[in-house]
């Protein structure tokens, strides 16, 4: 086991760090280094700034427990145990459960209505809703399906799609003459990582939306912050972009997404 490995390098570790914890952290560093792709022992030791002998002992323990595999001429790779654990973690990650505290905080901070939704066929399916504190009530319900092309949440769900896919969603809601304006907006949304609903789906209702990503980096859901147009001026919507994106980012991290995933 990783926690049972002892090496002389640990003698130089800070006295406040138990040797078992130090070894565990080094084992995790090995896994993170191998996550970028197959790597041989020499390069792995160099990347971790450890001796070859220490690196070998750490990696060998992980191979023994199936967290890594050693392939001739290629080096160390992630092993089947991580697939097993990843599958179990995915099964335990329920998007509404992970998202709920974050969208509650967003609704409380802004006093506006927050929706959580996923792509379901050619529509956006609402999985959760936190009502706002404004005088006007937004009549959406959990379990409802809404158009992709006219809702902020729907647009956020398809930010990564190609233009052909965008056009197919647009055609379900709008005429061909409206495509150029809608298309230009979508290109800007995709660059910025957010989307607006400018009273397109419902009169006098505006929203700011952002995508939620999973461990693979793909969009798996989205959130939207909605309110009456009188509370959603152009300036306020611009100000809310960062707030909504931060909330979506926090939920994404809870679903296994991280900065390293984004860079791959």
C-alpha cells in the first residue's frame, strides 16, 4: 500500500508532516503526473523532483494495487483501479445534489430565480429551480422542457456545438432571416463562456446562463439566473456574467472538472 512505503527522502521532510502523509501525497503526485499520458521512470522522477529509487518504489506500489500499469517501452499509465473508482464516483455524483447548495447561494445573493437544466433531445430539461425574492414570479417548473435556441440555459448547453448543430436548433424556433443575428450572438457567447436570454423565450423575462462541465471537460448541464426585465438591465446582465460563471465553475469542480482537464 502507498501508506506503507518508506524512503530515505522522507527524512528531509518537515517535522510537522508525518512520513505516512508525505508518502501518500507523493503517491498522489505520481498519479497526477501519469494522468498526462504514458511516462517512463526517468522522466517521472524528473517531473516529481525525486530520486529514481524513490519514484520506482512509489510507482511499484501503485502498480501492485492496479492504480498504475507498466507497459514496456512506454512506461507508466493509469490503471484499471482508477476506472473502477471513477465509475463509482460518477454513479454517486448527482448533478442536482451537487449543484443545489451553489444555486441556493446564487439565488440568495442576487434575489433572482435560478434554474438548473440538461440537454434532453432537442430541448432543455429543467432539473431544479430556486425561486427568487422579487415581486414577479417566473412560472417555470421542474420537469418542464424549453426550447434551446430561445432560452439562455438552452444556449449555454450548446456552446461547444458546431455551427451545423446550432443551425438545426435555430430552425426549430426561428425563421432563416433571423439566423445572422442569432448566429453572431452565439459566436460571442461561445467565446465568453456564457449566454443571454434577451426576452426571446418569454416577454419581459431576461436571464444570464453558463455551462457546467464534467470530468471529461464536456458540457453536461447549465444554470441560468432569471428575472423580470426591469431588474435585468443591460449593465446588470454584464455584471452578472462573472457571478453566474463562477457558480457554474464551482458546480463543475464538484462534478470532476478541473483546470487540468480544460488544458488537455
